[in-house]
C-alpha cells in the first residue's frame, strides 16, 4: 500500500472511517483534507468567518449554523442563503427529510448557482454528492464562491490553504497524490494583479489595441440592447445621459426598470445626472462596482 496513504491518515478515527465506509468506488477519485491540515489556524479562521457570516445573513430567519459540514449538507441553509443574498426563487421544498429529496433539492440549488456564477461543470469544485457527503473542502469552496459573487466586498480571510490527498482506486490498488490547495485567493497575487487593471494596461502598453477593444465593447452592448430595438455606435456620446447604461444593466441582470424611475429622453443635465446616478447605485447594490465613480 502506498505509504503516503497511511501517512495522510495519522488520526485513527479518519483511517477507521475510510476503511469501514464505501468512500470511493472503483475508478473514482476522492480528494480529502489531510488531518495535519485540519487544525490549521487559518482554516479554522475561515470556518468561523463563514459560520458567522451565514448566521448574520440569516439572523431574521432564526437560522443558526454551528457546523458547516453538518448544517449545510441537506440544502436547507443553502436554500435560505441564496434566496436572501440573490433574491433567487428556488422551485424546491424548504425542508427535505429523505436522502432522495435532499439530493434533488441540492441538484436544483447547485444548478441555479452554477448559472449565476456562469461556471461550466468542469469548473465546479463541488458537486451534489460531495455536499451531501459533508465534504468540508467542497463545502468551503462552495461558500467562498457564493460569498465572492453576492458580497464581493466581504473581507474573506486571504491565503487559506490546505494540504490535500487525492485517493484513486486502480486495478493495482489505492493510488494517492498530495497537493497544496488554496481555498481563498493569495493576497500577494491579488495585489500584484490589481496594480494595473486591464484598461490601464491598454492605455500604457497597448494603445494600438484600444480601438479593437472599443469595437468589441460596442458589439457586446449592441448584442444586448439591440433586443430593445436600439443601436449603439459611439460609447462617449450615447452613454453620457445614462439611458443606454440603465437599459443594458436591466438586460444583463434580467429585470425591468420602471420608466417612472428614470428619464428615457432626458432634456437637461440634471435629468442625465439622475440617470447616471441611478445606474451607479444599481451597479453598487449588485456588487459590480467597488470603487468611486464621478457621475458628472
């Protein structure tokens, strides 16, 4: 037997669980947090942070989470969390008592979430089976993704990493491999990347590509507001009154803006500013704008 496999399970309870339960089927891979990483202070900090965040978010609904693995596996907390954070209406029962109903409930919830996050199945770090199996690593990846999408300004503990061991059953027995996996982003990498955003880079290093970028942006805008019978040819002039921006936000976010809330044909600078301010408020509320913009 691979010595790495035995070394990974230094705690008898973990080894006993693996040997007595049908954790992985033949040909299947299973990734686990090594017991030596289980008491990592940063991991504990992240678990406490996410637990307090969920409890704070669902306080009015009198939901109290004590254990991320034990309290999230059946989909009830995830159901309330997504409805609260994303105003998502999920067509599933609030309470699922049987494993069959829990699996169905999780499937609906995770499908809706994948669409919100715009992730393909190959990009997901969790699954219905892993959440149902109370897999801590997958549960943490799931919660971090939800927090980053719906509350991007949330100060998640950075640089949380764990040692993992991947176990696979082969014709020759158990095969294992070890790795280090980040659950939250490496702060140093984020800071290095944030020094210059994509447009700073274009202006300073590749001004020759600016026209191509503007053309691509116009095509993107046209693709969405074109459904309303509108045509955008100039970013500067046609975005200045806020109308196209508001309609674009409505199209992308999938909601209808009441015409009484903004000026469809603004006749003054004040009306234009009203439109732009409303657009900026919507972007900020949706977590899409985390820096100050001068509406004028």
